[in-house]
C-alpha cells in the first residue's frame, strides 16, 4: 500500500501546526498545568507528557522545523521521551518549567510587534505562576499555600490562557541566532531558579510559611534586580557592568588589544608580506577554540596546526585566510574571528602596497637614470654636431684643429661621466671645476652659433660642471630649435652670481606649458619633452634652482641659481 499520501498529509498538518505558534504554546501550557497540579500522580494523565513534548518540539525556536532527523536521532528522542514519562515528578517538572521560562524569555526581545511581546510576557508570567503555585507545593507537604486556596489557582489559572490567543505570535523563523537570545534565556532561567530556591531556603531556615517566604523573596529579588539594573547602566558619567560584560563577550577570551599588540610585533619583525602571514597566522592557535589555520596569497600557500571540519574563511582580493575550530563556532565567535582576520588582511595589504611602492620606486629610479643618460647622450651628440658644423665652415685649419683638440677631450670626459651614471644610477655627484674655465669651454662649443655671451665669473669661483653642462645643453638646444621656428631670434647667455641665465626675445610659452615645463614631462616638437624636467630635478638634488624667471613677448628667461 502506498503510504506517500499519508506522509504528505502528516507533513502538511505539521507545517500548519507550526504556523499556529500561539495555539501550540497555549496547548502545551494547558497540559503542563494539568500535570503540575497533581496530574503527574495518575498514570493515565501522565501520558499527557508525551503530547506536551510533541507540541513543544513543534513550537521550539532552536532547531529548524523543516530539518529531518535520522532514525537514530528519532530513536534517541523517543527513548528520552519514554524515560522522562516514567520518571516524571515535581523535580523534573520544576526543571522543565525553568527551561520553558528561559525559552520564552529568550524570545521576548525578538518580538518585533508590541502584541507579540505582550503575549510572550503573559506566557512567561503564567509559567512563573505555574511553578510557584503548582509545581513547588508538590515537592513536599511542608510547602503549603495556606492561607491561599491552591484549588482556586488550579481551576481559575487555565482561564487566563485564552488571553494568549488575543496576542498571537508569528510563526517562528528558526534560523541560527535570529529568534532566540541564549544569554537572556539563561539569565531568565537563573533568575527563576534563584527565586524558587531562595523562597524554599527562606521558608526552611526562617521557619516561616511558604506564602510569606514568597513575598519576602520577591521583595529581595526586586531590590537586587534594581541594583543590578542600575549597576549595568548607571548613567552617572562612567561605564557600568554592561560595558565590561560587552567587552568580555566581544573579546571571546582574547582581548582585541592583545591581538593588535601581536600584530604590531610581527609587523616590525617581518618586512615582507608573505613572511608576515607565515608568522602571524600561527599565533591564532593560542586561542583555545582554534586547532589550525591556513592562508593563500600571491600564488603561495601555508598551513599550521590541524585541519578541522569547522572553519571560517575570509577573502580579500587574492588573499584567503582560513581558521579551523574544534567545534562548530557560534555566530558571535565567527563575527569576532572575522574581525581578527580582517586586521591581519589589512596589515598584509599595507605591507603588499609598501612592497609594490618600493618596486615602483626602483623602476622609477631605473627609468629616470635611463632618461637622464639618454639626454646626456643627446647633448653629447648635439655637441658633436656643433663641432662638425664648425669644422665644415671655411676658416683657418690650425684654428679648427685647436678647437677640436680642446673639445674632444671634454666630450670624452662627459661620455665617461655618462657611463658612470649607468654603473651607479643613484650617484648624482659631479666634478667641481673653475667657473671661468667652464664658461670659456661652453663658449667654444657654441662658437659661430650667433649667441651673445654676457658677464664673467669671479676669480676662483667653482661650480658643479656636470649639472651646469646638463642644464646649459638643454637650454641652449631648446633656444636654437626655437630660432629655427622664429627667424632672427636673439639668444643671450649671462653668467650671474653663482649661476647663469639663457634669454631670448621670441614669443612666450603658452601659460599651460609654462606651468608644467619644469614640473613634469611635456609635449615637445623637438625632443622627448623631459629634458628640462630632469634638469630641474638634478638642480634641486644639487642645491640649485632652475626656474622660468620671465615669460613675456620679447623676453623669455630661464635661470639656474643656487637655492637660497
């Protein structure tokens, strides 16, 4: 016989019952009421405990209702139900009422609607009354409600249960950590346990009636809870117990400050990003709930400790961090571990970016060295072109031979300095030589170029020849290229105090070009557009300043002067 229709009906009926959570709770409380007021003594009535357990399993907020249980789990659950029915008594009912009160109290804060919260508060009050007036007097004949009539409570309390139907609760959404607060549930269970045990203790030690002990214990508990509430959040300019408890719960046994200190130690010890990960991840095993960790970054992997079945993964770009736990972690623990791993990832990213900047800085140094050498070679070729131009002009051969005899050794020396830059890219120290000798050598290189030379260096004055050669070659070659575009352009080179200036009477530079020409590479029709930029940086490194002093029609002036 096909039993699939029966299974579908049972599944549909259980789902419909699960949607009536308020009715399930009312039915469970009604059966618990019958058992608490003496029903547990009768074997026939004791069978209601099985039905009450079934209703509670449909209502409970801990395990998802759609989850299927295995036959082994079902067998264990059935055995526990039978054993609890066989040993059912006041003490078991007392523990069950406390657990039920904790389950209800843990759901009060999750009620989004006001009516839902009121319904759970009424249910909690009913469980508390059932415990005090129904279960506790069953423990011993000495616990009597006199002069209160216990039979009246037994008959009239069930009439309060329909009030729960007036404030219905929504169907429970059983997702982990979303419908039940374990902390507040345990707190409610402990408060109810202290209240009941305190009343019994006060009754036995003080020799008073049970009702008087209840009244005195209620006043004492109310005063104690008032003091605890004030100490939790005193509102007097200082933090209370709430801040301390929250700090402890968020630390999960390992303060965040301690982890930051460990990260700082490894951050100072390891400069490379991958060794930093390999050093800091094993420190997570100092936590009692961690058995191992692993990481993957930049195509490399590492692992320490053991691989557990429960793990937490944090990913950021090409970085993957994994932590293995001894047992399934709670949502708060996962949240805490997520923050710890996020700190590790941020430290790693900072180190990776620093390493990348270092690599870029090295490539930039190579690029700048290459570009400077390129311009030096370009200047050398232009000087050789000027000598070839002078050699091609008609004139005295002896004078030409003297010019070549003077300039070729200088070109050889400049070529040697250029090659030295390739061997030592960061070295920018040039030779210092007599200013008068350098001034005459510069004039001889540009002889017959129709350039006006003004001023003379002071006697004994010295200057960095490498810097002055580089700047002069760039400025003069740019001026000569400008003369080809503007016929009749006058070029003047003046030696100033400790420096020199190159002026022309042509058109000024465009404002946008004038603002950028010494600050970075620019578009150039005659070269690479980076000569003056590197000349300005070379001047700044040597303690000089290359600037565009004037930029107007008929007066464009570049000056190289010592920085004041």
